[in-house]
């Protein structure tokens, strides 16, 4: 078995890169009318798909909603305070966990296809699916920022309703809805505080 040589050193992001992804990045609450292209949406996943999951299980699946017909299916399942945001965003991503991700383990972890049997128990498998899909959702948000767009993640939705509308008769279950686009008028709320180092970090 041959492997591709990879560099053994990593170059830290410069200040501009860190600002784009972290220090100056913000959650968007309004979006401009500027459209989001298929290429931009594809680029988001092209970045996000490389980030790690446990045993490389990769359970995240997504639907991009952009058409008026798609919005008509989506918006009624959002909470009242999120409906206008979802309706106005140029694109909305429904992120879902595939509860049957183990069916792909022969492809995602070809060196150990027997791992499929480790997830035969539905309870264990569903827990792993949700954990890793939410982990991937975090990578997805950073990828949105990396391609020059802004994201507005939302948890206020009827998950069962979205599952029935978009994932009927599948093993997919909604975990997050994300508005995507370019910032509109007054897009940012005042930045909320972050916990200090001493409140978070301990040393052993």
C-alpha cells in the first residue's frame, strides 16, 4: 500500500487568516441580495470535508435550499423568530446526521471495514452519528467564512418537520440550519463576551 507524502511542518495562519476565521468573524443576522453561486456552495464542502471525525465516519449530509419552492418547504418549519431570516438568506443549508453512516465505512475507513460491526448497535451508532455530525457542522461554519461568505446558524426549528419534509424515508436527521450569504444592512449584533483564559484553561 502506497501513501502520499505529506509535509511534516505546518505554517500558522497569518493575522488576516485568523481574523477571517475567528477573531473578526461574526454571525450574520441580515444578508444582502447578492446571490451565492453553486461554485461557492461547493467550495464550502470541499474545505469542510477534510476535517477529522472519529474513525473518519463522516455522517454529515446537507441540503442547500435556494429556490422559492425550497424556501416554501423550509420556512414553515422554522421558529417564528427565524422565519424571516431563512426566507431572506440567499442560501440555507440544512445539516443532517446520517444514522446509517456505518454503511459507508468500507469506503471511509478501507483499512478496517470491520468497524461497521462496531456500530451495529443502533443506540451507539446514533450517538456517534449526532456527535460527529455536530463536529462537522462546526467545520462547515468555518468553511463558510473561509470562502468569503457569512453564516447565520440557527437551532430554532421543528426538527421532526424538517426531517419529514426533506428526509422522508431516509436515515438522515436534522441537526442544524445555517443561513449563508453576504452581509446585509446592519448584519452584526454587538459582540457578546467570551470567557477568559483562566476560566477555561487549567494545566496538569
